[in-house]
């Protein structure tokens, strides 16, 4: 698989995950229950998973990937009141922390793939 195909696949996975996050971010949720009990963890993991594929294949762009992810999370938080949900600074902080972890893990994955010769 060529490097360009891997980069496009990473971007496609990230865009697919972004769409899933948007759908889940705008579906009205109950105020209580198992999903809401883990709300911040869901945000953290969702944004870590969001950036991981693209950060793994574009490690030089990690700062921009992080900024784009946090901006995306902020946009979702700003629009949620229009769908019956509430905005939350805590959710945005969890999004940013998850994006930071995903970006860091993406760089590690890239370094391992390059070091083993599997990326070339």
C-alpha cells in the first residue's frame, strides 16, 4: 500500500468518525442513565479515536489536527442547544484532552510503523 493511499485511508476514517460524533452529539439524550454517567469519558475517548487515524499518517500536521478537533468539538457544543441538548465547557475540555491523547498516540504509531519499515 502506498503512502498516499494510507494517508487517504487515515483521513477517510477520521471523517467517518467525525460524522458519527456529530450524529451522536445532536441526538437528544436522556438527562440520566448509563450514557450520561460516562459523558466526559465518552467525549474523551471519542475525540482520541477521532484524531488517531489521521495523526498516525500525518504526524507533521498534529498541531493543526489538534486545533481542528477542538474547533469541531466547540462547534458541536455551540450548536447543541438548537437540538434540545445543552452546551458544556466540561465536554469541550474532555474533547481537547482526548484529542491531545489521540494526537500523541498517532505520533507513536507513526514512529513505530516507520521504525519497523511497515509504513514505507
